[in-house]
């Protein structure tokens, strides 16, 4: 009987019901079991619930709810419990079926979990759910399923940085992806192509998502991007440019040459194993060696009558030279007048001190005098027509040729050296110097000339770059052959770190190491917003070892420094007592700092297909970069389709985005898949190229369509950009790139002596002697600086032996092409210096 009672307890009957049922029916428990088997399988009452499907972990993406499912057999009831609380019965979706194989009942329950439910406890604990199943035997609990809100933040915790690495070196690019749930997967791209380490074993991705290039190859140069993705979004880091450079290596020495007539033999080697590439260093050391031969190897000469004749001739030449030197000294002493010059020729008179017909001066300017040089002191005659001093055609020009062209129908004598007219001669002489390896080989952007104490000027056309050599800057008796060239940044490894950016072209003037008596003035463009509160502007100079050093921090100059820089809105003038390679680098102090960019649009000159390309260049707002792009587009056959536009690019770490909108949809459509094109911030701010471009490919629906109107939008931050309207005819507009922009600067590349200056030499000396001495009423060089709006440089001028001379040098550098000497005369009149006589010249007076 206890056995029967136990069996009834397992069947779910209480003891009281068992006694009542037995008293009325007298039926045994075994009979009850037999009755139950009539409607249920024999083993059903012995089974606990068994889960066929348990709830799994889920992620809520945006606002989309998730479904949790639980299936069990045999089960009479299934309920969900979430975070310890039972889910309401009405929230369960129940489906009952029978397993055809076992005939056991199967119950499936589904519930829905929304984002709002999870967010109620978000941050306090993880949201979990679990289902509980009942059968006649007992209960079973499923595994817990955790529900999380999926997300992927926008900003990478660490992004890859641009690198320049030597060939065969290891490269490591770091990447710490943004935080996300679920944990984002990371992949790397090179030039938008996914990197697969299995197909290219040279790449290796570490467990913490860093990319390692085991052995850098030239083909590994490119833009590398770290990509993080999960079920919510896909994020890309800023691209990091990896440049693989090759340092040059020497070949083996050649065999020694036969012993020459100079009793020396030579051998050479070449920088070809390997040749330097992609910005790598040139070979260090000599490429040519010489060795004195032994006496046995020297060519033997036969002594005799020929030797006697040679010695006699040498003695005769020496006597002639001595006699000629005596005559020259006597003539020099007799004819030395107010101007002490090394060059005695009519070019000084015909360019700087020509006889002038003087108009009667107005009463208010009666104290201004005009000087007529004494033409009787010249040693030669000039029968040509005298021209106005400021006529551009009257200046002695030099386009990489002689410093002074021959005077028409006259003659002149040059006592300070021979001038070379062949550029190849200049390059061949320069190539023997050690510093030549760091110079640009582009002769189109190089100017050179020979100068003495009278000074001169070098100019690179259409670049805004010039070098003023003031009078007396070169010591008397010295003659220097000086060059001026603009370097391409990718040819020089100029280090830029952090928030630094290049603000000017890299300019070389030399040769380095020459002795100067006073500073020369190097003028060049700069592209900052000229607000020193936003910048820390440094002048960098390249050393002899090709390294770069800071030589000047603007705003903290000392009077003893050999450099001084005047920063203007678009240009800068550098006073330098040394020649070398210079660049202006700015470091932004806060996100308000901005550099000026120039946007220039080009297209193909002729379009015979349905596709039409518009190239948008983004470059530093300096004339040398603009000239380089114009020359490149001219070679490509491109044409301008709009005037250049100026854009302020801020140090906000935001990329530059460009898009084209508002095209007539009936005639044109864009083939760009994305809504805009993007130029990474670091490529513009401290990249290796000073100009970048992107191409918009448009398609016209008919070949007869020629009119195109659209809007070009450029921005860094949404809502803060510029929009430019484009309206042109692709068939009729034939303006080429060299029409009006490459012909702006038609001045000579080099001018020597007085022709390089607006103020004649004698007048300059008289002005300096008049204004250098302090005056009690302030009518001295200080008032001149104030009238010329240069008073912020007073301390620099005061540190010079002749402050007036420094002021006039700066005026010459600023106003060579646009200055009016009559305005300078008016300033002198305002100061009241009657003895400071100004050389007044007007057109048609000569």
C-alpha cells in the first residue's frame, strides 16, 4: 500500500483525495494508472521537461526589438522570467504541437524585448531573460540569454600615423578601434583594397589590431586605413600615408685613368646601387678621386729651345701685366669721383643715373632737388638713345644669361669678372660643390647671376620668390655667383610633427658660407591667416648634414640674431646674414588657426564623349604651387573653367569634403556613388604634397548638351562651408591654362647693379647720411619708418649700423614691381629733410 500511495503522489494526487477515492470506488492505484495510459504515453508521467530550443544572447540594433524563443517537451506550461521578474502571461506567444516521432506534446513560447525595456536598467546591470518549463513531473530552467544594446562609437581611440620608412625596414601602424558592442572586427585597407595577410605573408595583423609590414617594399607605398565594423556600423580611420624611400648607394670604383699631362690620374663611381628614390638620401661622399702619379709615370717633356721660348714668353707676359696694372691704378686714381665703383662702364650711367629733363617743381615741393650725374667721368661713349629710368625695357635684364647685355651701338668694360651666358656652364660648375646634391635640378625655377658690391636682385617668375642683394651687402673687391631656386617639398624630407604645417615654399639661395657685410632680403609667399595669436611661426634652415633646425621663432627675435622675418597678409620678407635653404613652418596654438587654400577647377579642353571630368585642385595659397599646377595642366591639355577661389582650412581635424549639386537632371547626372568626395585632414595639414585633387565624373545624356550649370560645395564641418556657382559651355569656352595666369610676371629673372633698384645709389647714400643721425624733433629714420608703416620693426632697425639703409632695403623688396618713387619723395618732403634729395622721374621726361 505505501508503494501505491507513493505512486499516486508522483501522479500529483493528495493523500486526502486518495482516501476518498478508494472509499467510494474500491479501485486500486494500478487501475488508475491503466486509465491514464489510455490518453497519454506510458512514460510521460516519468519525464522532466527537456528543452529543444533555449533563448540565445541578442543585440538590439537601433530601435528594432528582438525575439526570444523557448521550446520544450513534454511541457504543460512555459513562462519567461527577465531580470528576476516573471513576464506577463499576455506577452507570451504560445504554440502547441505534438512530436510525431514520440507523440509527446511540444510547447513553444516567444516573447519580444524592446530597447525601452533594456534601457530601464542599462548601466545598473545586464538585462537577461530565462524560461521555465513545467511538466507533471517537475520543472526545468533554460540558460540565461543576455540582451544588449548594440553600438559603435565614431572616433578611433588611436589612429594610424603617416610614416616615411627606408626600404626593407619594418613598419608598424597602430590602430585602436572605437568602443562598440558587440566588439568590432578590424580589417586594414591599402588604397581602399582590403589587406589579406594569408595571401600576402609580408603583412601581419596583431591581436591588438596593429598592422605590421615585416619588410617594406616599394610597392607598399600607399594610403593605409584601419576599418572597424560590427552589426551596427562601419567606421574608417583617417588614412595614413606610408612612403617607402630608397637611400642611394655607391657603385664600385672604376679603374684608375692613365696618368695625364697634369701628372694626376682619376677614378669615379656612381650613385646607382641603388639609385635614390621617393625622397631617399643621395650618396654621401665623393664621386671622383684623384691621385698624383709617380715621377716615372708622368709624361716626359723634352727640354731645349722650346722651353727657352716658353720661359721668355712668360717673362714678357708678366712685364706686360705689371705695366697694365700700373696704368689702371693711375687712371683709377684720376677718375675716382663721388661713386667708388668696381665696374667702370656706361651701364651705371644709363640705368641708374641718366641725365633727366627736369620739370619745374611746384612751390610746395620746391625744396626737393634733382641730381644730374656728371657724365664726363665715364671712360667710354654711348651713342644710343637715353631712356626713362623706370621703363621696364630699359633695364639690363638677365634670363639665366649675361648679367649685363651689351649696350646698343656702344661699348662697355667689365672689371669685376667674366659673365657666363650658358646655363650648362653654371650647372657644371655648381655640380662640383657638395651642396649641389640637395638642390633642385629644375632650371625653369632657378635664377642665378654674378654680383659685386653694387648688389642686385634675383627673381623666379610667377612664384612670388625673389632675393634682394642690397648695395654693400657683398664686400668690396668680392664677386659672388649667386643662385636662387625653389624646392619641391617631396624632394626634401622636411619633418612636420603634431599640429605643424608648411606655410611657405622651401627656397634655397646660395652658395652657403659666403661672407656678407649686411643682410640680404628673401621674399616669398606664405599661406597662414597672418594672425600670430593663432600660430607659433618658426623659420627652419637646412644644415650641411641635410637636417633641419629652428633658427627663429617669430615674436621672440633678438637684435643679435642673424635672421629677422616680417610677416604680412600674404607674403613674408626674411632678412638673413647667411645664405641657405629656408622654410616657414607654423604650429597652430588652437583650433581657430587657419591656413589659406586655393581651389582651382580644370577640365579637358575637348570633350567628344558623354563623360565629362572636372578636376578640383586643393593647394596652398602660394604662387609657386599654383604655377606648378598650371604647368602640369597645360601639359595635360586642360583648361580653367572658373576663377581660383580662396578657402580657410582650420586646424579642426575635420576632413575636407567636396560635392557637386544642382545639376539639370534632364541633361546631366553624376557618376559618383557617394554623396561627396573627401580629402583627409592630415594630407592637407602636414602631408608631403602641397597640392591635392579629386575628379568629379559627370555624364551628359546627349552629345548635343554643352551648357553646364551646377554648385560646387566645399566644407569641413556641416553647415560651415562655401558654395561656388559654375556656369559655362564645354564646347565654346576655349580659355587655356596659360592665358592670363602664367604671363603675369614678365620681369627679368636677374638684375645687377643700379638697374635692380628704384632709388639711385648716390641718392640712397645721401638719404642715409641725412636720416641716420638722431634728430631732436624726430625728423630722422624713425619718422621715415612711421610714414612707411614699418614702425613695428623699430627695434630691428635700431640694431643696425644704418637704420635708414635697412628701411630702404625693405621698401625696395616690397615695392620693386609696384612702388612709386615719387611717393617716397613725398614722404621725404613730409619729414622736411631738404638735404635728403630725391630723384624725381616721370614718364616722357627723358
